[in-house]
């Protein structure tokens, strides 16, 4: 082998090995959800473990994604955030967009977006290095997760079964998040615990 080629080849293999390890260690339904700490839009650290004993919804978010637009311009996502704005339930929106990507929005712009859309997550957090998203194997925006009060991941996947970007699809959609939340909040097993997410790819580094 040409010794001049060894360094880039070995470097590439190392990157693939790390990526494989990240996927292998990613959160899995039925397992404990990985703890994390992220800054909210005011720079305050928010930890998943802060909400021990509560149901937690994780929503991966990118304002520029047409599938996110579908659920926010229709008011669908906000209605869910408000519906489950209860003492036992916390809604966390996470943005893992790479700061160098054209979809990236600074905190002030995200604050304006949230106000304009009347969004109501309990916290909106920035995951600029993508480590939290990768630990959950978040693939799309939106990609939804539900964690029960024991800290176990009980749902991961799509928000619903209508995989297009048209708002009118929402009316006839089966909402997996609603079904899973209602079941786990009632102390029941989640019937559909995993589905294939749809949307735009998360814009990782």
C-alpha cells in the first residue's frame, strides 16, 4: 500500500467505526432513554433527568423543513403541545441543525419563530454538535420519542401515518404520538411502540 494513502484511509475507517458505534449505542424502545444536558434558547442548561417521574416527549425540529411546516402551519403540533401541557407531561423540542447549514437559526430567530407560531414546548433546546440527536438516532424532522416516568423509551418514530407534506392529510391521519401518550399515561403498554419516521433528514455536522 502507498504509505501516503494510509493516513486518510485509516482516518476514514476511524470515522466509520465511530459512526457505527454511535448507532449501536443509540436509544432503543424498551430500554432506558439516554440522559442528556442541552442549553435552551436563553442559555440555561436543561437535563432530561430534571423530569424524572414524568412523561417526556422529544420532538426533533427544523423550522425550514416542509414536513415541520406542515405540522406547525396547520397548528397540529401546537395543539398537541397544549393538549399535553399537564403536570405529568413535559414536551421538549430539540434542534440538531449544524451551525454551518443554511437551515440553521440563531437563538433570537428561533425565539421569534416560536412566538410567531404560538408553539408551546416546555423547552426548546439546541443540539449544535448533534451528539444528543445521534445518541437517539434521530433521523428526521420531525422524529418523535416518548419516555415514561421510569425513564424508559416507550415510543420512537413518526408523528402519524400520513407521510406527505400536505396539511389536509392531518385530518385523516392516525396520530401515533397521541395513541402512545394516551396509553402510557393510563399505565398501559404502548400498542405501536416503533414506526418509521418521515420528514427531512436531520442536518448534522
